[in-house]
C-alpha cells in the first residue's frame, strides 16, 4: 500500500545539477520518494559516465520506492541534443524531412532508442510534432518536420515506429501545438487564438496520427488557447484541453506529461507549485520540475498534504499511478545491437543528404585563399537549447580547414561592427557567410545586404532556420544546413571542398 508521499512521488519528474548521484538527488529520492528523473547536458560527460549514473539512479529509486524510475531526456537530434560527443547525436526533424526519405526518420529513431536504452535512459522526450506554421517562431523552427500537419505526420509516424522497435518510451510534443507562436514559453506566455476546429485542421493532425499509431506519451504545452479554455490558464493546466479534448475526444489512453513547470509561462504567471497541482487536476500524469530541488520538495509537501486532506479525486489519482506503474513494468531492458561507429556514419549520411540549396540552382563557389568566411558564434536561441559552446564557430572552422581568412561577428552586429567587417573583406574574391537565426536578428541580414553591394560573389548558409534565406537576392547562393553543429560543419566542408550539388529539398514554404 503506497503512502500519500509515495503516490505524489510517482507523479513528479525532477532534475539535478551533478554528473553523479549527489546529496540533492539522494534526498529527493530517499526522503521525498520522487521516482522519475530528467537528464540534461550538464549531467552527461561521456557514455560510460552516463551508464553508471543511470544504474545508480535506478538502484536508488528501486530501493526507496519499490519500482523502477523513468529516466527521461530531450534527445530530439540537431539543435536539441543532450548526449556527449562520444555518443550518437542524430540530425534534427527538419533536416531529416529535407532528405525526403522517410526511412531515415525510422532508422534515426531506432538507433537513438537503442543507444539510450543501452546507456540506461528509458524515456526520450521526442519527437517534436509541432507544425511550424509561424516563421517567427523562436522556439520550434528546425525542431519541426514541416509547416503542414500532413508533412509533420508523415515523418513523425516513421519516427514513432523507430522508437517502438527500439523498445524505448517516446513522447509527442507539445500538445495541442507550439508551432504558431511568436513567443518562447520558456520566457513568456504565448497565446494561440484558434478554435478547436481550426486546430484539428493543422496543429492536431500529427498528434492524432500518432495517437492512432499508439504513441505511449504526449507532452503538453504552456500556451493559452482562449477560444477553447476560457479560464485563462495554459493547456498544461486546462482540464478542458487535457481531459476533455486529448483523452476523451482524441481517445488518448497513454501517459500525459507536462513540459517543465519552471518555464516562465508557468513560473512567472501562475507559480510552479500551483501549476503542478493544477496540471495534476487537469489530468496530467507526470509533471516536470526540471531544475530546482527546493521547488520539487515544496510541491511534494503541498501535494502530499492535499492528497491526505482529500483535495484530489482519489480514483483519478490511483488510476494515474496504476497507468504509470503498468508502463514501467512493461518496459523491456534487453541489450540491443548498437554499433556507435556505424551509427555515426549513418547519421552523417543523413545529414549530408539534408543539405539544401534554396532558390535558383547555382554552381558551388570555388573556395580559395581569396575566400573569406563570416559568422557569429552559436548562441542560445531558446532555453531548450544547451549552453552555447564558445569554441564552436562556423567561420573559424572553415577558415582553418581552407587556410583562409575568417571573421567572427556578434549575433546581431551593430552599425559600427558591420562597417568594420565591410572594410576588412573588400579585397576578397568571394564571401561565405553562415547565419544563425538572422531572420530574427536584423543586424546579420543588414550585413549580408551591405556585403552584396560590394561583392556579388556571396554564399549564405543558414545554420539553423532556413527562413534566414527567405528575402535574399536571387543571385546569392543560398544553402540551408538546419543545425549549428560540428557534424554539420563536417558535411558542409565536404560539399564546399568538392563543389557538390546539395541533395536536400526544402520541407517548408518561404
């Protein structure tokens, strides 16, 4: 017979700040009986360390709760990866769909799932099935397969098959859709002013497709849908959206999980602890408090007391816990075949096939010592991304590879900085500029315009969202690479060096 504390512990998922089981995590598990963990980049040093960490977590959770832990991770691929460099990090959703090869979606998910299970992670918080219908969306973008519901569903189904065949849990996110927003819910409270019927014609299409295909979990979003939920609470806290729509209308029987309740959309406007209580009452099974142990403890204390006092529907509470334990008991843990070197080679092939030439086809430029490369460093475009790696810079990487000049700029260069860049590159034959969310950072676009006026021999490579290329002059050579990673630099170097014609096709309209 579970105590109230143990019941609440099954409903919570927490994060911690160490690469090993530290006193903070030990207290959350031993004293608060919290049974589920989320891992981030800061928890992972290597494959060997991660495997040991997961083994230690499972041992501690089983000893203190009598049941296994869900060990979760955001391993989407591309710009949202948590694993270390000695592991497989697949391309992201938009890159995979740019290949037009649905089998790539299946195989990438299969390999990711096999690897995660081998390392001890049993629940991947992917795929992202948001329809990126708003080009100014700051948080989804290349995490989406396409800008139509059908386009997303086509690749998401194959991704689900891959995860199923690897025997790992996965989750479709972010219900009922985060694609048509101009606000990042990590930072603010977005609103989508659409009716249910309008959502059914776009945003909900891929969710319904995956529900019908047996997706084991669906993650909710922290967005207001005022046409559907009149009480001014986001989807995660809305019983109308979670229970009436997701469970009853769409027939979803699996685990409903929340996005992190410490995101500003919840924390700033409703309070994390209050949000956790409301999410559970709305019908969410697993609620994430991903960073703060103190907030997790506060939530556990409050919810345990309210459960004891009869403030939760006991039948719903017990049914949710039964569902959680049933899924935990059903998980398979056999060691599946996984060759890291072959997997990395496969992933590189997928990424190379994704590179897309946008607009009028033009011959790749000849790279010489009279070519100059320009780019900003990768920056944290959204809080779902990892902390930026200041050592990783596109221009620097290419400049060293081709033994030619490179210029590092700010993410949104000022007028003065742009003028200095112009003066430093006037004597070069051609220019290759790597952009990073330039469509949201006008300084980069203005620099391209200024460069074009002094030198028509210019190539622009979009290293995240292809929308950077949308309004550039026709005779600029435009390439979409979908991610700012060393993996993408490697395949771009091969394409530039050999003057290959990129094979990808743009999966969005511009």
